[in-house]
């Protein structure tokens, strides 16, 4: 299952990278600002989807392993990571 998601993540990142290069060209060519903003929004959307896929995988693997494990410090560490990610996302 993760292999399919892994390939999906890589494809999405490559697509975002291509869009980002396109944005750089648009800026160099002094393209219309709104067109540049739309492309930036597309890249942000693609990266948000990648983040969601990775977070879902983390919750279904690392977090579950830690919660089921015997080490309370590891559970706390992994849960803290999730909280930290959400706090950082809310500041953006």
C-alpha cells in the first residue's frame, strides 16, 4: 500500500516542481500577476495534498505503532510531533 502512495507522492512532487519552474519563467518573463498567483496556488494545493498523504501514512504506521507499544515516552513523542505539525500548519 505505501509503495503506491510513495509513487503517488513522488509524482505529485515532480508535478509541483515542474509548475514551480514554470512560475520562475513567468516571473522572468514578467507575466500577468494573477496568472502567477494562480500557478502558485496550484503548487500550494499540490504540496498540501502531498502533506495529507504523508500525514495519513504516518498516522497509520508510526503513530499506531507508538500507541500500541510499551514505551510511554515514545507515545508522547509521536503524539507531540502530530500536535507540532498541526500548530505549524495553523500559523501559515
